[in-house]
């Protein structure tokens, strides 16, 4: 049995990365979702949650032991320094747990798996992947999607996009680009091509 191929998937907010991940999953490639891992490591009683409560206030944990994510976000994203403090706690834990899940898939004989990670390039995780795929879309298209589909505030969306790594960086670093300025069918066609590439490699 050959080694499992690791496919790193990334894209900015509103790019359609989650849709691409879903399509890859439907094509038979298991997806390890970094955002889901980030939620799971904050389960009641977890060591990560305890560290977060220590750093940002025990009142973030309700009587059932759950984290109030909204309050944490307000505190952690108030300043750059606070954001750094949260990242220093969560990023290594996310990385460890994602690695455990990918290893588990490899041991189960999976040929190729997708790691859906927004900060793939920022954290240098692309170096551990066999193929990197970035979903890109024009800023205005992304803003429109988030305002219309998720009811977010336009100014807030533009600020969030500005804080993320630019699509120029993603274009320069990714092995494969999925241009998601068009329809779902356009994206599906491109994902199918990626699936063919993965199958050829694995």
C-alpha cells in the first residue's frame, strides 16, 4: 500500500472553500476540517479550553462547561496582541489534532485525504502537503456572497478579508487554483479536474 496523499485546501472568507471541500468529500476524499477541529478541541473539560479560560477569563465558560464563543471572539480579537495570545494556545493544539486525524486516515488505508485549512500558507502547513489547492474569487464577489447569504455587514466583511492573506499570495503559492467567480457548476468542473489529478498521483 502506498503512502496517503495529503491535499491542502485553502481560501479566504467567502471564497467558496467550504463548497469545494464538500465537493471533494462527495468525490470520495475524506476531509479533515481545521475549523471543526478548532471547535472540537474546545469541548467542555478539554485542556485547551482550560488554558483559554486562564488567559481570557473563567467567565467565558458557562455552567455546563461550554465556551461562550462570541465573548471569546470579542476579547481575543480586540487587539493584535490578544489575537496572538489566543493563536499561541489554539494553533499548536489544532495542528496536533489534525495530524492525529490524518494519520488515522492513512493507517486505515485511505489513498488521499483533504486538509481544509484557512491558514495553510500563513502557518507554513503547505510544506507538509503533497498538493495545495486554493479557492480564489474577486473581493467584491466574496463580499456580495457573505452579505447576501450570511447576512454579514459589508464593512465587517471587508475588514476580515483585509486581515487575511491576499489571494495574490495564494495564487503564487498554490499548486492548483480553483477560480470561484462563476457558478457552482463551474466550480464543480474544476474540482473534478483536481480529483483526476489526485487520482493520477495516488
